[in-house]
C-alpha cells in the first residue's frame, strides 16, 4: 500500500501517540498509539494487511478488527487531505 503524508503535514510523537499538523490550515489530529503504529507501518511501505498483523501482535486485538481499523484510519487521513493520492 505505501502511504505517504503530503508535503506540509508534520508529525510529532508524544507520550499518547502521534500528532499530525497540517501546516497549511493549522489543523491537527491526535493519533492514539495503535493508529500511530499503523501510520508508521504504512509509511514504511507495509500493506494494510501487514500493518494489521503487526498491530494484532502488538496489541490485544484480532487481525480482522485491526484490518478494519487500519482501513478506517486510511480513509480518515485521505478524507482530511493529509496523505498523497
């Protein structure tokens, strides 16, 4: 899949996950630790299925649920215009 943030979107890791800042609009989003891990894995070139498997291993969640969460995250990031098409 390979997900890439668009230019002008910066990230900062926090004790509670990751914050995304749209430098153009000033809007920001707080990602919890599971969403932050999914974003890192997708940005590293993993597929949604691979990210879900890693999340299921790291957190107490089954793979089908993790895959739904990854898919929802990608949809939300796209809808917000934070990732490249």
